[in-house]
C-alpha cells in the first residue's frame, strides 16, 4: 500500500487518516518505500518516453505503405494555419 484514501470533502476522515499515520511511523516508512518502488516501476521519464514511442509506432503501422504522413497529407480543414 502506498497511501490512504479518504472521501473528498470529508475533513473528519482526513484527520483520522493523518492520525493513523502519525501513530504508526513504521507504517509510514513502509508506505514510502512501496511508493518509491511503484514510482520507479510506473512513472519514470524513460517509461513515459517508451510508451509514447509505442503509441507512435502503432499509429504508423496502420498507415498504408506509400501513404503520405504529416501536415501535407492532412485535409485542408485540419491543416495548421
């Protein structure tokens, strides 16, 4: 677990969650370590770049061979000004 979830607009639940964490420093430390592992696995710049490249590759794979790609191939109503 990397955090606690409380209902939006519920200050009592938020206060209870904060109190729970303040009373258990070992839990806070474990949650911090879990959060760091999750970030390293899911939110790095390298992963973002790799997944963006995958989206572009998949889109280009659907373009018929010999088709023009780019602004020059776009219909007039979609062309950049």
